[in-house]
């Protein structure tokens, strides 16, 4: 029951983050973009830190670094590639504009729903391993979801959604995380060792998101001062995961 309670509380916090976009709607575009770039760099560091400091070492300690582990990491990478390639959805955290267009709002919601479903799975799977891995993975998801949900809210507003409709749509889609979490919690009680493949799978997904989606966005900013701020955000995210080791 402790695992269920920890997971449900964690997923509830992640779902509530879907409402955060409304607090940033009043910011000027330049100010918002500066904030988001730091948050994106911090999220990238957190995801990489959790993958390499917590998830992969835990996997290797339990299962060793065998071929199955390598293939499961690759499966995590490929899943997010497929999501972006065939569902026309991308982890983007830069406000939508004429010079930075996005897919239609409905496509964003579909992709985000699948992403949230997977978030629920990885959070539940991490808590099944132990409390510490669950907390670090939950924090990595939260740090990533903050800029992600701000970006999603901007996509819906740009797609002619009203503020209230955009918030409600984002929140409803965020609830798919509960479905993913419950699936793993129920499945985990029937299939021993489910975390043995879910942890490296999660690590692969985190590495893909950080390396393919977040860091390339940071490269768009070339000013030395802002680049140093981004580097500081990356390091801070990694350090936090290291402190939680």
C-alpha cells in the first residue's frame, strides 16, 4: 500500500503541474524565453543525472550490464523517436510564434497524453524499486514537466484555445499519467522483476529527451552570458541528482 500511496501522490503532483502555464501568460515573450531556457537546461541536467546516477546504476546492480539491458535502453530511445516521428509531437519548450510554429493543438494533446501515460508508468516503476529511486525519478519528471507544460499551454493558446479551455484540456490529458501508473502497479504485482526492464527503458527515454529535444534548444542561444547560465542550469540539475544519491 505504501508504493500505491507514494505513486498516486507523485502522479497527482505531476498532473497539477499542467495548470502552471496560466501563471506565465502575463510575462513578456523575451522574459518568458529567458526563464524557459534556464528551466530547460536545468531539466536536461536532471534527466541526465537521474539516468546516469540513479537508474542505470540501479539496473546494473540488479541485472548486470547485459545485452538485455542495452536493448531495453535502446527501446526507450526508439519509443520517443517513434512518438515524435509518427505522432507529429515534439518535446518543445519555446513559446509558439510565427517564427517558431507547432503542430495543431489536438496533435499536441494526443502526443502529450501518451507522454503523460509513460510518465505515470516510469514513476510507478521507480517506486516499485525503492523509495529513493522513486523520489529522484519523480523529481526529474517534475523538473522536466514545468517547462514542458508552459510550452504546451502556449501551443494551445496559439491554436486559438481560450485560456480556460487550454487549462482544462491540459489538465485532463495530464490525468492519463494515473492510467500508466495504475497499469504498472497492478502489472508489477503479477509480473516479478518488471522494474528490471522499466528502469533501463526509462533511462533511455530520459537520455533521448535530454539529448535530442532539450539540449538542441539550448544551442539556439549563442550569447556567452546566456550560454554560461544554461551550463549552470545543466550542472545544477546534475548536482541535485548527485546529492540525492
